[in-house]
């Protein structure tokens, strides 16, 4: 049994007193702080209690110390107040007793308050002090107790003393401005400035402004140096008065303020520069000064703009910290005032001659600080901007002043400002020479103009290009000769340390592009020197890019000296600006090494340039964290600009830098492609790659790109749907529309960021896309075929073979939607009439879109309506595609879609769309009608479909005998499709491409460019006349302006290069834009433009129609299949007729061989990588023993049907007759 059982089933009570508070009232509010039990239950509790007690003791000590501090401050304040009150009373009594006997004031005034008594003194007193000591005695206590001069009675005392002091000074010549007086008068001026800074709080304050301001100007005349030392305080007070002048206008006029502002600048002392610095940072940052002061002429008359520019450079541009740092509005207003003062100082000359270099330095620095905001504002003012009403708008004064910088005379004359009277190659080679420093200043200024005025970039580049520097006798042997600006800046560029380092070692480029902490001191150039040298190089790139647009090939190859001067009297300035080919070769080496690093090491450049994220930082919009605070569009854009800057080059956007370098490099490569002047393999950079693993690495990057692109396309589709839905519900709600636009901008930034991320993960692809000539052509062709093969695998789910794909579709193994396999196969089959191949193909296959990539089946219908026999195993498709191209590219039709030049090279008919519109108008259809619009769209759809057909040929590896104009081929990779390289390598129309379009126009523009007389004699303006041929044989003409107000702008010797550039751009880009874009859109649906961008124009032609080299008979022989009796037996001996055939082929010249190849395959050229890549293979089979029968072919399967001829002469004669007579598919 249980011995402990007591009979009570209740559980015994447990009581634990450990940790219980000893004070039962501790929990009540206001009670004393609880004290823990003196004995803890464990060591940890004891330590915690000791720490708590120590904290309580420290808190009590801090409370006692704070209490004593408060008491001490209060006692000091009370003591000072009592003392100041006593001093004020004594001061007032003294002044009252001094003047009352003279004024005869009654004792009744004793009952007045201090304010009333002081107001009485101000009304009645005109009595100066009798001695200087008396004045000094009253000045000492006044400056002690008047303090900040905010109290009403202090203001009255200050005004009273100022009036009395001025009278005393004029009465007593013994008053000195040195010794003790200097310090006291300085303190008096400080008190006046404090009073003026609070002059709008009461009527007493406002009434005191004018006398105080008058005395302040008087003090500036007495002690200008001491007051100038406090110029910051001085101009802060002036700024306060100016911005509040409407409030105190009854007591103060703008002229008084202007006089006070000028007063501190007029006496030239050692502190005058301090005054100008304060003026710049505290006063000339006020927006719209003219709105407060009425006009700025009086201020400008006394302003020394050179000293102001020097002060701005010292206090703002060279200062790392200050009130203007990040204050864009203050910076551009300061810039505007500086330009205004400069123009005022040089009336009628500021726009006729180039400014001095000191002024340029400061203007350039301020432009650099404000370039992002100014560019957006100036572009928002353009009428072509759809959102101009919602964008930032510049004040008219600011816009007028900044726009005045862009004028022809001052920009063209920039180089004339160079101080060096003798400029030589040795001067520019010396980095410390005056010529080099001046070149850096001019380059910085010019680049900033290009950044701020992008839409006037062509004008600025042309004016810079037309400039020249004077040379000395040691260069030309004749005084007064001119050095072209191109050669001047080229010599300055190639003499820089950066050019030497990059040209000699491509591995040393990255440190020159990284910020100082990442360069590890490996470059040996200071950041300042590096910025300046990059600026010169970039300006040269800008000018040389412009020059290449207007320079023909003869001029390009004409120069012999890199630094030759000219009097510009016997040859064109373009020819004088040409660089020697040796210098161009050196330039390409520099550009190659630089461009390679910009793409290959993009991740290093991007990561090193990142800064700590801020509220408006672009990176905040790409995170999955909480939504960032609301920021303005301006903050977002500025943050985006900052994040895009090249880390190691201050203020230069990385995209701009890459685009400029890549564009110039491609233009030089195009020159070399047209006419070789560089050695073989000069462009290759295979030493920087592992070529053995290069193709697999590129294919892997393409796979990553495709996965990335699919996500981007999904996001873009969602964005488009969302924007459409929201916009339809927000009509009339401006605030909501603004929010939608802001969100759209953020989404566009996300898309740009995804593009940058793609560049980071696929550097090889980016190099192939932008600088394909770094890699051998054969390697790029293999990569191209690999890309297509991977795309086929992806789209066809692994069933690349056409028959396997059809079988899988028929079995519904690839179908994931409601459409059946039979429907899909039906859409990929077409019945084609031979007399209308293109029209039938368009009507049946256009709806497929990029589905044309999949295998198609063709059934030909003959002229009698019967279906031709045969099974499409790939050969009929080839015949179909070649037939479509042969019909569509005919140019002898009155409504041809394509035109040909003098060399029979094809390009989209420039007037095709306008011709269709004119025909519809003649038929009486208005442009607003649905039929009219559908007809125009239908024409563009045909161009799009034709682009798909060419893309299908490339996709399937089928060669077609179509030759395109080089300028049109250049557009294939550089435009068209959303994935093209729109910035780095977009198509740039130039004069040389115009030669491939219209030889007559090209020659005419050349004569205009080189015309030695006055081109105004030709009465040309900036318009162009278009001739539209009509089916009836008549022609219609229309006139188009090449620029706004072009009909009112005459072509002169100064702007003829711009006219030539605009004419080339119109003829090559703008006029055929709609039809070209439609064709390229269709081509881009079949072949990624990024894939085509791996080739130049001649290589693209090779992709389309095959290799233009001589036919390799032995390569053809190795890759030929035989049928019938011609099959090679076990003895490995060829049939005698086959042996005769190869004997005849060897005896033929290359033109005859090409005819044979065309007779069999429908194209006269060999495949890119040899006949082993011809599909279907070249085949020969017997047809009969008839010696009179001609050979025939089945071009759809590349089959030659060769009778069994008994001798070589008969075989040669019959074969040449057949290939020359055009026998082919129809004879089979």
C-alpha cells in the first residue's frame, strides 16, 4: 500500500519567493524605481542586477549634469539680457540727453516707451557727433547688444546710428577707417546684414531697409577689403532682398539693390575674387533675376565676366562640396547669367568670334554639370516631341542664352583662339605644352555642346570640322597656312599617353577605363589627365565620324601628310582633312583594342562603376524588395544617366562611348571592304580567344540569350496589354496619365537593364554582333548554321528532318492546343500556279508568319490547271523558292517592288509606296478610306513576305541567284526587328553608299562638294524633288523638305556638307523607309538580325547566293552523287561518260563552269563552305544514248540528266548549248 497517503487528495500548495520585488508599491505610477532583491537565486541574476543598478546611478548623474547645464545656460542668458538691457538704456539715455537740448523736446517724452522714443529721435534728430571719440564710444556698445538685429527697437537704434554716423563722417574728417575703427565698422556691417536678412517681418523692418542699405554701401566704400572677406554673408542678404523685393517694394527700388550688389565688386582688392565667388554661389543662382530687378543691363555694365568666370571655376567647378553640388537649377541659371554678361561685354562680337579659353573652360564645366537636364529640356521644346507639354521646360532667358552658344562663327573659330603662334607636331606631342592644354579645353567644350544639343549635332560637327588652326613657318614654309581641325585633333589624340598605351598592348585597356581604386596605379596617369586625354580622343572620333559620312573614297585615299597645312584655295577642305593611310591603320589598331575591351570586359566596367543605391537609383526598380518611395521623373532620369556613365571617364555615358567607338570602327571596316588598304587578317583578334572552344561557347551564349529573350518578350506583351487597358480608362485624368507614363518609363528602363544584363552574359555574341570582323568568315558561317540548327531543334521539338516533323505533327505529338495536326500540315501546304508563283505564295503563306520556318510542301499547277506529278522531298520547295524570288525581283514591270542600279544590283523601289498612293488617288479613292489604307498595307505586306522568303532560303541553306545593292545589305543587320543593334551599329547613310543607288546623283553631289566657286550660283535649297512613275507612262513630281524650313534655306559654301549629308540620308534611308522596314521585318521573323550582323555586306551576299570565287571542280567531283548506269561499282571506276564530263569541266573557264552550276542548281555560285554543304547534293544520272539529245536538269533536286555521250567534244558542245539556251526544269 502507499505509505505516504494521508487521506487528503488535494495537491499541496507550492510557494516560491525568489525574484519577488521587495517594494509592493513599485508597480504604481510615480512610485520610486524598484530595486531588485539583494540576493539572487543564481550568478546570472546577480550580474544583471549589478548592471541595472549601475545604469540607474549613471542616469541620475546625467540628470544632475543636465540640470546644472540648463541652469548655467539660463543664468548666462539672464545675465546677458540684463546687461544688454542696461547698455541699451544707457545708450538711449545718452542719445536722448545729447540731442534733446538742441531740439527743445519737452520732458513729456519721459513717459514714452523705448520704441516711441527711438522713433521720435529718428524723426527729429539730424545732429552728428561732436567728436570721433563720442561716435566711437556709442559704436562700441551698439555692436555688442544689437546682435542679430531682429527686435524692432534694435532696428531703430541701428538706423538711427547709421544716419548719425554718415553725417558725422562727412563733418569730422578725423574719423579713421583703420585700427579699432576697422573691426567695429566690420561688426556694424554684419549687424546691418542681419537686419536686412529679416527685413520683411514688420513695417518697421521694411522701412529700415533703404537707410540700412545706403549705409552698407557707404561702409563698402570705407572698408571694402574687410567686408569682401564676408562676401558670402553679404550676397546672401542681397539675395534675400532681391527675392522679397515685391514685399518691400514701397520702401525699396530694384536700382538700390543693383547698386548694392555692384558695390562690393568695384573696388579691386585682394579679396575681390572672394566677392565674385560669393556672388556666383549665393546671388547669381537666383532664378529669373530680371523678374525682380527689371533688367540686368546695369548689373552687366559693371560686371567683369572674366573675373566671374575665374571665380566660378575656383569656387564651384574645382570644389568637391558646396551648396551648388547637385543643384541643377542653380547651376544652369548661373551658366545663363555668365553667358549674358559675356555677350553684353562684347556687343555684336560674341557670336562673331570664338570666346576666350578661360570663358570656355567655365562654360564647359557648367554644361557638363547640367547636360542631362538641359538636353531633356531642349528636346522637350522641339515640336516633334509628342510629350513636350509634360516634359521639363526651360525659362526663355535660359534657353536663349544657352542656345546662343551654338552659332557657326564662334564654333568654327574655336581653333583660332589658340594662343600659340607656332603649332607644330612637337608641340602637340608634349603633354605639358600650351598647345596640348588648349586642345584639351577646346575638346571638352565641343563635346559638351554635342551632349547638350544632340539634335544640332550635325551642324556643330560640321562647323568644328570647318575650323582650322594657324601654322607657323616651320610647318608649311609659308605664313598664314591653315591646319584642318581633323588633323589638329588627330595629332593631339595620337600624342596622348592613352593612345600609346592602348595601341601597344590590348591587355592594358581595362585599367584606363576603370576608376582609380580599380586601376591599381597600373596606368601611370592621373584621373584628371586621363579625363582630358579621353575628351580629346572622343572629340576626334566625333569629327572623323562626320568626315567619313561626306568623304568619298578618292579623297579618303588622297592624303600623304598627317600634319600638312593648306591655304584651302585649290582643293576641297574634305580632301585636306584626309589622313594618311598609315595613320588610319594606327587608328584601327587603337580602335580594335579599345572596342574589344568595351565588350569583352563589360562586366568589369559595369560593376566598378556602381555606387551606393539612392532613392531614385535605377537599380531600385529591378529588385524584388519593397516598392521604393515615389520619385520624380527627373530624379529617375538623372539617376539613370549617372548609372550609365563610364566609370573611369568622368561624365561620359558608357553607351555613348561604346556607340562612338564601334560606329567609327565599322565605318573604317566598310571602307576597307570596298577597297582594300589594310593587310590581310588585319582585323582579326583570334589571339584573344580560345578558338578551339569558341563555337561551342558562342552557341551556349545564344541559348542563354534565347531563354532571356523569351522572358523579355513575355514581359513586353504583358506591358503592352496593361498600358492599352489603362490608357482606355484614363482619358481626361492628367494625374493618372502621368502615373501611367512614369510606370511605362520604369518598364522601359527595365527592358534596357535586361539588354545590359544580356550583354554581360554573352560577351562573345556581342562582339560577333557589333564587330564580327574580329573572327574569320568561315568560323562565323559555321556559327550561323549552328544557330539555325539549334533554332530548328527548338521549334520542331528535335524533329529537324522535314519528313520526321510532318510525321510527328500528323501523330499530334507536337500539338498542345485545339488545332489538329492535319490543320497545321494543311497550312504548310500550297498549290502554286507557275504563272503566278509569288501571288499564290503570298496569299497562302503570308498568314503563317514565322511559321514559314517549318517545312512546307508545294504542289505546282501547270498552265492547263493540272497538278504536276512528283513528291516534294525538298527539291520542289527549292524550286518554289527560286521561282518566287525570280518573279518578285523582276524590274521590268511598271509596278516593280524592287529597282536595280547601273550594275544590276537590287534594292527596294524608293517610290513604290508613293506610286501606289498616287494610283489610288487617281482612281478617286481618298486617303482616309479603308480600301486606300488596305491597299498600302497590302503592298507593305508583300515586302514583308518577300523578306520572309529570303529568310527562308537562308534558313534552309538554299542559294538563290539574286544580287542586292551593298547599301541595302548593310541595313539587314543594322535595322529591322526589335533585337537589332540600334545604337552601336545602326545604319549610317553616307555619300559613298549613294554611289550604289544613283551614280548620277553621286557624281553631282561630288561636284557640288568640290565646286571652287560660290555654290549659291546653283540656286539650291534644302528640298528634294521626287519623280513618281505611273503605269500610264506619265510621271508625277513632289517636293520634300530635307529639314524644317528647308525651302527657305539656301545651300551655301558653309552648309553644303550638311546638304550632302541630308540628301544622302533622305535617298538612302527616309524615302524607302516604309518598304525597307517591311522587308527587314519579314527577314527578321525568319533570321535573327543579330545573326546577320555577324557579316558585312559582301559576306551577306555570299550567304544569299553563294561564294563568288572560282568553281573548284575537284571539290564538286568529291561531293557528287551518281544514279542509273553512272553509279560507281565495286571497282571504284567512273563511267566513261562521267570521266569525259569531268575532263570537259576542267577545260572550261570559270564563267562556263558557273553556267553549268546555274543550269543544275539555279545559282551560279558554290555554297559558302564548299559543295559538301549543297542540299540536295549535286547529282548526275543517265538519260539516254541519243548523241543528239541535250542534257536536262531537275533543279529542284540539283540533278543533271546527262546522255551517254561517246566523246568529249560532243559532250562539251551539247552541254554548253543546253546551259546557254536556258534549258532546265521544264525540259526534265
